[in-house]
C-alpha cells in the first residue's frame, strides 16, 4: 500500500477513543484543520467507523489494556501513513469505584487504560513521531477536577493525576522536536447512566476546566499549532 502521507503532504493525527463523545469532537476538528485523522475504538466500532467515513479516514481498533498489541498497531500505522504528527491520548474509563467496595481487578483495570496504556502506546509510537519532518506532538487529555479525589472515583482521579505527571516526565525525556502538552477539561459530559439532575448540580458547583467537547477540541488545536503546552481553565 502506498504511503498516503508522501502523496498529499497531509499531517496525520491519532486520537484514542476518537469515535464518540469528546473524542469525536477532537477528530472532527482536526480533520477540518487538514489532518488525516485515525480515530481508535475499543467497543464503539460502528460509531468510530461512521465518523471515520465522514472524515475520509479509517477507524482502527485499539485496546489500551493490551500493550502486547501496540508494536503491531504501530507497524500498521507506519505502513498506512508513514509518520505520525499528533498523538492525542483521549480514551479513558470512568467507572464508579467506591473505595470500600473496589476490587484489585477493578483498580488495575482503570490504571491499565488510563495510565499504563497511554505510557506504553506513546513509547511504541515514538519512532513514528520522530519521522515527522517538522516535529510531532503528544497531547494528553487530563481532568481539571481530578485533584478533588472524588471518593467514588479514586482510581480514575489518581490515574489522571499520574498521567499528567508522566506528561511532564515525557517532555523532559523526548527530543526537543517532539512537544508534549496537557489539556484539562472540566465537567464536559456525564458518564453513561449518570443521573442528570446530579450532573447538573455538579456542573453548577464547579467552574473549573473546559466545559464543552468543542472547547476541548479547540484547546487541542491550539496546542497542535504550537500555541502553548498546558491548557487549564479555558473558556468553552
């Protein structure tokens, strides 16, 4: 298969969990800005494939809890596109895990997707990003409220705090040609099944962070254009 990047000069962006919710807004915004966007999915195949078809690209399945598949995933991306200009770590899980009841398996499952997955996927894709002619960028989607350490979501909160710490370490470890940034959304979309009234009450009580999917997408576009590295408490 020919390298599409070498044919038309378009930059390539990979958005984990890029087929729905906030990820879909990010993917669409990047496509409108001229990127060839590769949205990944774990279970929402139909949504991801439909979006990719609208954007003129291809959705690819990726399970962040299975790092043994990352080398093969990176090889496939290299064969199809030849390089990677922007890696957006959007995918995350947000299960309710009250501390008195959370099991070791539930705890590990959150960290496998929210922290270990992005760390090891970044490592697998670094050689491809180094091939980008004008430098590449890695953007992590954090959480402006993670520091609240919500008692029913402690694994999630801690995984997001650790992810941002990893971003800082990554920025110091990679060559200067690769930029690293963090976008910190606030209460953007409720988790599936979350009570609507409770969600609205939480939003009224918290003004921190970006508040809309399009706001998150705009912050990531700013970062991709080189306009800063950390975006916090942005207006929607």
